[in-house]
């Protein structure tokens, strides 16, 4: 009986329940109930294997629930009590600062709060901070778990319980900067700098930095997008591949005596684990490698399930909120899938070959081993990727087969080359050519596969979800019925046929009517898709909510619609909540024309958009006069700015979509005075639908403008904000002119169809 595995998985199950269930305050009652049930079991059950297993399940379950409640009370609650006010703080810098638009952010350990960390947002001067420095001053304390009435787990899963917005009096002092405990952080920075010195190609150095250290900040956005879209982004989660190579390298350098190997390798693994940031994937991999190294010393075989459970137990003991970490869930799910399914799948995929050709057999085993590992991981992670990322990568088995072996070699060669770079940089640059070739090959594979029209399906509608449920039901049915291979072939064929039907039905659900408009739910931002007779336009794409992905939402929806090319992209103005998703859209979807206002902006958005348009061969149209472009059975008219100066909001473009007697007007973020001037300058028609300006700000939707265009329906694109959008005054003005109000924060995506549906 796997005692440690049973304890570990039972404890982890309790923590997952406590962390993920939406209710609060029940954990201690549940712990008492589990403990009582364990006592009844102890008194009533017979002494047997089943008896011991029952106790090994119930007791850790009770302990885990009580542990979670105690941890939250002792670690998180004291920090939460400080939130919501400006108060002093003292903290120790835990890692290197990261530059932001307004300064920097630094992860710090709060003095006086054991086990609690915070993220400090401060002035640019704090970029000089180093791990171990001390920061002291006053800051606005904000809960990291509750932002704008939303429950967030992104920060707490990393042990961060407060966001500190520093005031001008924050002071930096030396602290324990030179202490040995900060050596891994200094080594990580030196390693990143050495990689950049060896490979002067920023795409290659960014890729290798992400692969070797898990730091993706220097990676080209287009390259990372291609890796995500083809199911290869897991290569940047430092995990088993990296740790296995490190152990192999050290075993070649030191004696093969197991005790000496353990004495050298285990500290090296721990150092590397801290150096790359203690991500769940690397902690799991290092602990599993340690079990593999230590087991022979005790004359035991390493059991993957036991080491996996032990790794999960350690992580959750350190921070039970880590149960909500997406990377932890994906890492452990993928590993569990490979442990449980991969051997069985491999036997099934290779058992049919009875030939004696050694070359063919080795080639078959290589291909099928990769396929079995990928499919095993996908089986356990697909529901998670569908839930968190709304994607199911169809080319994942092929991309893994083509790229993962090369990624293993690129890691090994780059690791050794980077180490050599500390000794003799010129030689390292010469030997770095091999890693350069491998990285370029991987990126070429990713870009090629991302170019496939159906490389992935997106869960923007219910039909792909129904298909995924059918696939799981079919194959689970095959697994629990008597043996036989024909049933798996039938299930595979049915899955393929229903996938084709799902894609067709999903596309047809959008393809009716003379004009369809879709206001996407991108939070506090705006993005509108216009479709007519196989021609599509996009007006704006952005959000000020950092947890929203406006570019991904728009591009995923376009792919689900079967859109392979955008006829036009219109940018009303250059604020981030209307533009920060366009970069991903332009990289994922070919575009014919990009319509921009010919105004300057202080944020560099104009320059970045035009540079990306040039890279992607998109024609840029500067709108200084009224422009009308055909859109299938409809027409899209773009009006230039009506003001000559002022805020960017007042210098934006206006878009009018027309199909027959139907008109839809989009005014960006104009204020009421600019809307009035718009109505006075151009002969605007009575509109059926108005995309309410500035997310329903009280300064928008002037009553005279509303009476001029008389909208029948008003769509407000809005999300979590601190401005009070939409304001009650604006809502009342819209109601006064007879407009029916729709809101993306309440109704989600809002679809308007003309002459159809």
C-alpha cells in the first residue's frame, strides 16, 4: 500500500476543496466531521488493509481542512486587516524589480507577517533595488484577493496577499543584500545576462531565457503566441526535462557512487529550483528527481505516484492557496496523466507491430513514445485548458513530435554553452550556433502549425464544449467496457466526424443576416466585430482590466466564426482600453486595411501599431476625411475627428455600420460636447443601435446628441472599474429617448443581427 501517496493525495484533496469551493467558513466544521468519521471508523472497523487505508484518507483530510483554516487565519488575515488604508510598511526585497509604465513593481516579504509577501508598486527610482534590500515607507494597502469586488487567486497562489501602492516617502536601504541566501537570485540574473551576451539574436536569447529559467519577459510576443497556439508553451515551464538533464550532466562530472551523486545533485537541484523562481512545475520535478536519486540508497524502487504526492504535499504545506495556481494544476495533471496512461497507451500503440526490422521498430517506438506521452498529458489537462484558456489544440501531438525532441537538445546545448560563456565568451558564441539553429527550427514549426486554419478550436460557444464532453464520454466508455481495439477506432472516427460537424455548426451560427455585429465582453474596454457576407471588420480591441485578454477573446471569436481575414480594423483612438488587444489580433489574423486617426499620442501606441502593420503587410489608412468601405451587403463609414485639439478621447474616429435601413454607430470615448459637434458636422441617420461612448461615463451621451440619433437600443461595453461606469445619469438619458439598454458586464457578448435569425 502506498502510504505516503495516500496521505499526500488525501491532504491535497482537502486543500483543493478548501481553496476552490466558493463558500467560506465551512472548513473547520468539515475538519471536525472528517475527524469524527475517522474516530467512528477506528472504533467500528476491523483491522485490515481497508481499515488502514480509510484512516490514511480521513485523518489527512481532516488535518488539511483545519490547516487551511489556520493558515488563512494566521498568515492571510493579519495582512487583510491592514488593507483599505494608507499605512507604513517595512519589507525585504525578494526578487529583482520589474519595470512598468509608471515605475516598477517589486515582490517583497513583509516584516512582521511570517509567510506573507506583497507586490509593491513604486517610483522608477526603486528599479535600483536588489534582492535583500530593505524598503520602508507608507503605501496604500490593497487586498490581493479582493479587487473591485472580484475574488482573485492569481496573487494568493504565489503567496502574495497585499498590493502596496507606495508613496513618495518609500526609502531603500542595503538590508541583507550581500547575504548568501540571495545567491540564487543573483545567479539567475547573471545567467540571463550571459544568455543575452552569447546570443545576440533577441528572438533566440528571449526563447532560451524562457526555456532555461522560466522568465518569459524578454521573449518576442509573436513567438510566445505561436508557442501557445500550438501547444508548446509548456516548454517554458521549467520541469522534468530540465531537472533530468541537470542530473545527467552532474552524473557525468562526478563519481557514479550513489551517495556522492546524491550529496552533489540534491543541493544543485535545490539551488536551481530557487534560482528559477520556485514555480510549481520545477518544485514538482526537483522533488520527484530527489525521490528517484534517494530510493536506491534505501534499496527501494522510486514510485512516481508517491513522489508526485509528496511534491504536491510539500507545495501545499508551504502555501495552501497554491491549489488555485493554474500552473500547478496543469503541471500535476499532465504528470499524473503520463504516470497513469502513458505506459498503457505506449503498449497499445506499439503492440500491433510484429516485424523484425530494427530501424523501423526504433523509429516506431520513438514516435509512439512521444505520442503516448502527449496524449496522456492532454487527456488530463484538456478540461483545464478549455476552462482557463478556452482552447483545445488539435495539432498538439504533431507539434510535440516535431518540436519537443529539438527543445530537449536546445536546452542541453544552451545550458552548457551559457556556462561556458562565463569562462570564455568568444568560444561560447561559436558553439551557440547549434542552439540558435534548434531554436529557429522550433519557432519555424510553431509558426507553420499556427498558420493551419484548424490548428485549434476555441470555446467561445457551447458547441465545442459539447464535442469535448462527447469525446470524453466515448473514450471512458471504451475504457470501462471489455477489451477490444475496434471500439477505440470507432470512438476515434466518431470524434473526428463530430469535430467537423461542430466546427461547421459553430460557423453557421454566425453566418446569417445581412449584417451581424458582436460586442465582445472584454471588461472595461471595447471590441466590436462586424460581419456581412463573408467580409469582416473589427472596431477597437482593448481592456483596462489586466485579468482580461481582449486580443485573445477577439481572435478566438474570429476563428470560431470561420473568419480567415479581416477586411478592416478601425481604431477610434489610442488609449489602451481600446487598443491593447490589437497586437495579438494583427499577429493571428491577416488584415487588409488598418484605419487610424492621424493624431499623436503620448503612449507610443500609434508607432507600435504602424510598425506591426508594416511587419504584417497591412495597409495603413490615415483617416482625415470621411471614408466609406464596402462590407459585404453592408457599408462601413469612418468619420475623422471633429475636434482639433484636447484629450485623445475627443480626437477619435467614429464608425457607422449601415445595412439597408439599419444603422449602428460607434463613437469611441467621446464626451457629450464632441458628440454634439459630431451630429452637427455630419448628417448622421437615426440609428437602431448605439455603442455608448466612454463605457457610459456621465460625461458622455449628451441628451441633444441622443435626440439627434434616436437610438432604439444602447449597448454599453463596460467591466470592473473605479469610475462608476455606467453612470446613473447616462442610463437615465438613454432611457429618456426610448433606448433599450444592454451591458456586456451583465449579458456578456451581445449579438445584433439584421434581416436574419
